[in-house]
C-alpha cells in the first residue's frame, strides 16, 4: 500500500496486464474474477462516485496512450480495484507471487515453454522474486530466460557422460541454486545430478586405482626384467662352472688312471728287480767261486 498516494496516477495501456490463473497446466485470464471485480466496483461507484477509480475515455483502444485515474484518499479502493484483480492472480498459487512483479505469464513464448515435456514431468511454480530488483521492462525476458535455463539444465543432465569434466557438474549445480532462488523446485533434478556426480566420483576413483595398479605392474615388470637379466648371467656363469667342473673331473679321472697305471708298473718293476738281485747274487757267487778255484794244469 502506498504512503501518501498522489491524487492522479498516469499509466499506459500496455502497463495494464490481465490477471492469470493456472488451469490445466497453463495460464488463462481470470475472466470470472474480472467480472466479479467490475460488479463490486460498479456498486461502489453508485454509492460513492466521487471516490471511484475513473479511467479517461480518451485513452480507450489507443495503444500506448496515457490515461488518468483518481485514487481514493485512503488508497483502499485503489488497492481493491488495481490490487484485487492483479493481487488475486498473484496470490493464487502463481509462479509470480510477489505483487511487485508484473510478468506476462500468458505470452505465447511462455505458453510454448510451459508446454515442454520437462514442465509436464516436473511442474514448476517459480515466484521470480529476485527479479523485483530489475527494471520492469527486463523482467519478462529474464523470467523466460530462467525458464529456458531450467529446460537446458535438465536436458544437459540427461545427456551427461561419465567422462565429462567435473566443472560441468559444478556449473549445473550452480545453475540449480540460482533457479532455486527464483522459486523453481529443483530437488529431483539436483538429486539426480548429485547421484550422477557420485557415480562419476566412484568411477574416477576406480580409474585412479586401476591406473595405480597398471603403474605398479609396469614397475614390477621392469624389476622382473632386470632380475631375469641378472639370473641369466648367473646361469651362464653356472654353466661355465659346470663345464669347467666336467673338464676338471675328466682330467681327474685321466690322471687317476695314469696314476694307477704307474703304481702297477712300479709294483711290476719292484717285482722284477727282486729277481734281478737274485740273479746278480748268483752270478757274484759263481764269480767268486771261479776266481777262487785252484789253477788247473
């Protein structure tokens, strides 16, 4: 309600926008409410014509023309005549619940947007109260923009891929928070987005774990290659040693055989020398015998 309202208010016909009602998932003019308001106003005019709201006849039917209206001293009738029609629509579960906002919800663009599948699946009743701080001429466009933002956000969420960057998820969450400030019901949409984000985080954790395992496999493979190379060197040295051992063993066997043969030969030689000693002794005795025998004539 205005404090110290002026006696006259100038207005243009485009500023007077019809009140709306939400019927069958779309906005329609409140024709019934308008008739009731006109009837009440007519009765008040008959009882006290000097304090009624009078529109200048010269402005009728002329788009953009300036009209004049007289406001009651208490501004009560002004609230009833102007506020009853618009206020009834504003307070009747409409998206624009702030009476300071005047957004044409029955525009063809708005009807087209509200007919989209997403608004049939997730009905919305945004109040757009933050737009009260914007210039009135900008409000409708901004409201339509937020409606399309809701459409685009839901579409983007439906086409998200687990490989999409995390910044896309964060951006969508910020958009939902902004829409929520304007009265959009984003609980179901946010819940799905958070669920997808959680699944993405789980997948990224699994990918990180898989990457770490692959790195460990590569490291272990490299270590195994190094160990295998060293083992091959050791086996090579061992083979050389085995070959050397075999050669040594063969040499040992040969030497043992020669040694055995030598020992046998020594035994045989020792046995032969004993016989020779006997022969030498025998010859020596015979020599002595002959040498000491008497001389024969």
